C-alpha cells in the first residue's frame, strides 16, 4: 500500500484538528474559553459552530444592557480576526480558503463560520466495518414440539 495514503488524515481527524486549532486561536488571541467548537467538512466547504466565543469584556458590557454596542463591537472583532482564521484553516486543511463568512450572535453566545475551499482536502478513505450480525435464513431449523 502507498505510504502517502497512510499518512493522510481521515475526515474525523482533520475535523478534530481544525476544531482544536480554532479553539486554541480563540483562547490565545481573544482570551476566550470556548465550550465547544464543531467543524464539519463538506467536500469543498467547511461549516463551523463555536459555543461561548464571547470575551469576558463583551460579557460584562452585555450584562450592562449595552446589546447594540456589544453586537457592533463583536462584528468588528469578527472582521479583524477573519484573515487570521483563514490562515489557521489553510494550515490545517492544506488547501486555500477562497471565501469565508463569520457571524457571532452575542445574545446566543454562538459563532457560525462557513468557508469555501479551493478544493476538497486530501483525506484517507476509511472503510467502515459493519457490526451487523448476518443471519442465514437456511441455517434455522423449526422444531415441532407438539408431537
């Protein structure tokens, strides 16, 4: 078997690596302790959901009923970090990000990211093993207990 094929990541591995990289980015660049980062690779697209991406300062301002101000601030933060997030994604995925949309809703404490990739990342094809029990109908015998 080709060694190059064996070194390629599986879809699950690349999604997990991307999740961990984005979580580290938010922690290191914004000081956020995100609860969960979910990444899903869909051919030439990536969908990402980030729970609890709001910084402590944004939370403080949001608690003081500065909703509109905080949402505007967050929109600016998303704009500022977009290129760095694209670089992070390109490093992990190994392909160019052609376009990316990012939106955070402060009141829901959730960020959604959708990215369009130049091509599908190279992935190792994993064959799933079925755990289903195969039953051969010819191997069952009927027993008549009435006689």
